[in-house]
C-alpha cells in the first residue's frame, strides 16, 4: 500500500516497505502475519515557539527645560495604540508615547532660572578666619619675653634675657608688637603668633566658590531655563522569547538522525494565534505541545514553527542481528538497517576475547 499523501504512513505502509527491502536479498518476504514483526513508533518532532508578551503603563512626566517631544508617537487611549509587528527573537522593545494634548511648558517657580545659592544662602561670601597660625613659630613661642601674651616674664638678674646680636649680624628676632621688648619676637608675626589670612586678606570673608560671589546659581529643577515641561507619558514594553520542544526526549541513534536530516520528507507547518495543530501530527507530539501553546500573561503574538517526521522502529524475530528504522523519504518510504544490541554485544565480546588471547600470546612470547 502506498503512503497516502494527505496523512502519515500506517503500520502496514512501514511493514510493506520493510518487506520490499528484505526481498532484495532474494525471495519474497511477508510481514503481515501475527508475530512476524514488532513495530513501534518513535516519530521525531522539532518545534520552535516564539511568543511576544507586552506591558503598558502611563506615568505623569516632568523634564527640565523646554523639551521637544514631537518625535515621539502620540495616542488617545493607550490600550488602543497599535505598536506594529513585534521585535526579533530574544529582544526587548520599548516604545515611548505622548498622550495627545498633555504637553505643557510651564514657568518654573524660580521665574528666571536663578536660585539662591544654598552654600552661602545668597550672600555671595563665606566667613573666614582673618588670621592663621604663624608659619614660622606656629604660635607656640612668638615672643621670648611675653609668649604672645603682651606681659613680659620677670627678668633675671643681670639684665636682658635676649642677647644682643654680634656687630653686623642680622637679628634673629625683632621688637615684640605686644610687649615692646626688642629682639624678642618672631620676625614673621612680631610676637602676635598669627599672620593675616592669605585667602581673605584679613577681611574675614571669602567669595563663595559655588556661586562665584554672585549669590545665585542655576535652578536645578529647570536646569537654569526658567521652564519645565510636563506631559502624560505612555510606555509599551514588548519582550520576545523563544521555546524549543523536541520529541522524543531520548533521541534516535546518530545514523538515523543523520539519514533523516538528509533525506527525510519532513512535514512542516507554521501556526499563529489560535491556529489548530496539523491533523497529521503524532498524537503524543500533540499532547506534548498543548501546555506550550497556552497563552501567557500579556501575550500579544505567538508563532509556532514545527516540523515532524513519522519514524518507525521495526524488529524481525527471524533476523535478530538487525533493527530497522523506516521513515518517509523523498521517493517513498526509506528503510535504514542498523546492528541490533544483541549483535553489537556479540561483536564486542568477540573483540574482547581476541584482545585477551593476543595479550596472553604476547606474554608467552616475551
């Protein structure tokens, strides 16, 4: 019986194809009697599902300055917006929208883009200590007589504590500005212990580094423009992900996979939305696919690309050394014979025995 082009081959189709294959060795072979052959189905399924899920949201938006939103698409009701076809497999697509009539350019509370400096509180300057510790004496002993207090210590008997410098020598100390003792004070601070601050020049104030002494800075809320833009923004996020479903889980032998990939007449189908599964799909495959075809939360698009190939495994009691795989090919049902497990085990045992004998002979010769 020839394979029906409208459906998968039957058990009889596969057995008759195997009978024709075996008859090539000479003599007619019949496999239609009970017990003459054992057939089981191991049909192959390769299915790839790409689904796109989507979320939609609306959020009031505010931007600094006068923002140009003309490049963004607009909508009236976000639920009714059509974003077009989904993105490629494995991608996330973000579509930003603007609700019609919601864009406003508002004057900022600052008025002109300027805002009182927060560091100097609008004064333009910061307080500074007008003096600093003397860099030479560091304020520890600015004057040998009064120690910077202005009150000289009691003089020891025998005259001044401070010795007079040799003729022509540069005095190491000068007259103290506080106690007036000659040659007793640090030359740099004259006994005061501190010197004028180089930053404020003794004024006690320095320019604010944040506002440059102006007292105002650009208002951060409007980026110094004096204007803020408000609108209702819509966001559509689409995520495209893929799934792979293969059956059987235990794959056929490598030679079978290689042969079917090269010459198998695979049945193919592409489904979208609620399209039904092909009627010629193996029942176990259809059962395995059903859970994967249930819509996911937020699903807006689904494409199912599948290909399947009827594959039968047949054993013949009168030929225990071989197992046969039959499948539809380009020119009809093809049969691929492979060594059975029994034959493989026997060959392995013979090879092992030969190896043992070879090792024993090698030992005897040595």
